[in-house]
């Protein structure tokens, strides 16, 4: 049995949600049983939205363990980095049942390291990994690979994986050259505000 797992990764503003929406939008006109899920920790939107204006309704859940065991043929998961790493066993079980699973999310955290949840999904051996780049909001090159988390314009290099969406933090897509990364062998830098 082919484990049909597609993983869509990249920084914010790179078109991950649009890619996911593009796959699922036509399914509503078919007889293929499918479902789309998004983490409740994402409080920015009440559905999956692309920055180009397209969107799709999704069921909000706190854990992938809430996905019912109905006979779905295709499952979509958005913002997968917000789910706990131990939830990846659900993805593995779906694949073993022959369900096609399409997942999107950030790959790198504020330190520039893989989210543990994403790392475990990669260890499942996806059939396809689509990596998206964004336009760097600092140098304007279309090579942004990181999401810089800012507090009062200052890069946060050790922010927790899931942040409150109350306006405290802002986010910026940046390339490798513009990404402010903490040197774990040096004192934590105070930082200089970045220009938006």
C-alpha cells in the first residue's frame, strides 16, 4: 500500500494555505469523502484563508486525536505545527488505512529549527514535500524561508511555538540572510528593531 502523504511547508505568506485550498476546493463537487481540519490555537481566522482571498471551511480541533474514524478518503490538516508532536501517530494510522493526507504548516520555529511535529511527520516518509518560499519583507528578494517573530519590532529568537494572537507579536517572512537567529553559544542579543 502506498502511503499517500503530501506535506506543504514554508514560512508565513508563502502560499501554503492556497495550495491546500486548491486541492480541496474541487472535492466538494465529487463523491469523495473528505474532511479539512485546522488547529483551534490558530485564532487569526475562523476558516482556512489564503492571502489572495480564497478560503475554505475547516473543523477546528485541539488535537488530531479528535479526527473521527469515519471512512474518509482524503484528510487535510492546516497549521500542523500547532498540534502536539504525539499527534503524529494519528497521521500514521490514517496512512495505514489508505487515507490520503495533505498537510500544510510552518516548518521552522523562531530559532530557525524544525518544529518537532513537522520533524516527526517527515520521519513518516511523505510521498511529496512541497516547499514554498515567500518574498522577504526586509530585502524584497523572493527567497524567504523563515518566519521572524517580532515583539515591538525586535526579533524574538526563543519564542514559544504557539503565540497569543492578541497583537503582542508580529510576524515577518524573511530570507536566510535577513533572519535574526540566536547563537546558542553566545549571550542572547538584545536585538535591533527591524524595519517593516
